[in-house]
C-alpha cells in the first residue's frame, strides 16, 4: 500500500505539487494523468524517494518513508522505476541492464527471466548491445524490462511508452498489465495520453498545476 498525504513540493519558488493526497491500496494500476508541467514526475519522484517533500508525508505499507527533511533512500523501498528519460547504465549491455537488480537469483532463473523479458518487449538480438547502440524506443523497452525483472513489490513508471509506435506501445502496455497482475505489484503509472490511461486502468487521477483536480468516481479517491 502506498499513501501520499497532503504532500507539497517546491522547486525554489515554483510550487510543483500542492497538498496532494492519494492512496494505492489494491494491486490495480493507478494512472496519473495531466498536462506537461502539472507535477506528474514530481509526484512519482517523491514516491520513489528521489525528492524530499516540503510538507506532508508518504507511507509504504504503513511505514513512514518520506517527510520534510528526511526520506528513506530509493534502494530501500523495494521499488522498480522507469524514469521519464530511460537512464540505462551506459557501460552495461542490454542484458546487463535488465539483470542488474536481480541479486541472489540463480543463473538458471536469471537466464529464463531474461529470455522472457527480451521476448515480451521485442528485444531479441539486442542483448549484447550497449545503450548508445539502441533506438529511442528500444531503450524505452529495455528500461521497462529492467524495471520488471526483479519483480519488485512497487512499480513506478513515468511515461514509459514514449517513442514507441502504436502497435509496440499497446503490446508493451499489455505486457506491463500482465506482469502487474501476475506479481500482484502496486503500479503507479504516469502518462499525458488519455487513451493509454483508459487502456491500463479505470483508476485515473488527474493532476493540473500541482493539484489533484479529479479522481475517477468510486475508483480512487484522494484522502480527506
Ligand atoms: N528540478 C527542478 N527545478 C525547478 N523546477 C522544476 C524541477 N523539476 C520540475 N520543475 C517544475 O515543476 C513543475 C512540475 O514538473 P514535473 O516535471 O513534475 O511535470 P510533469 O507533469 O511531469 O511534466 P511533463 O509531462 O512535461 O513531464 C513544472 O513547473 C517544472 O518546470
Ligand atoms: Mg514528467
């Protein structure tokens, strides 16, 4: 469970988020939808522990992970993250990137999982390439595979399907949805595309100018 309570975030004088509350209580994806600059990435980065809130708090599974002046570091949150820019490790191949977070997994399992993910995200033949040898869309798909590989409890994805053609986009979205269903992970998914939002979930939260303006009725309601 993820609880965001009355969170406000400034960058200097820019108020990026204002009194935002939401909770993710069941493993059905929650989509954050909103125009450019509305605070979507800021909200995700706060949940990931990459930003410190100026007011409010964030709890994961009931435990406090963020408050003004203190955050539990991202690597201690059991979260997988797809950043808005793919941010692959430049010195590692595609295979190295995908298996990076899979510590303690047997070689057999690791190879099996890698094959599965290369297949799911249409990356066959690219395993030995380095990130600077990939197209924008391929790098995206590697970033998604890398995020899913260790089967984290929580998944945060920031416009992960940018740069994909329609067919690949819907296929990748389907693979993400299946992975979430199979593992029971909690997914918070950012997009500015209403069609993508609708396809993934009925639990859509709208952000505008740093505020939640509407949550789909009866689906995901902001905390009081
Ligand atoms: N590091 C930063 N320093 C200063 N201002 C920032 C910083 N990051 C974001 N902002 C500002 O905070 C606001 C929210 O930005 P954010 O990146 O969260 O928006 P977004 O909804 O993700 O937009 P997009 O759809 O373009 O990715 C914007 O006004 C942005 O200019
Ligand atoms: Mg963004």
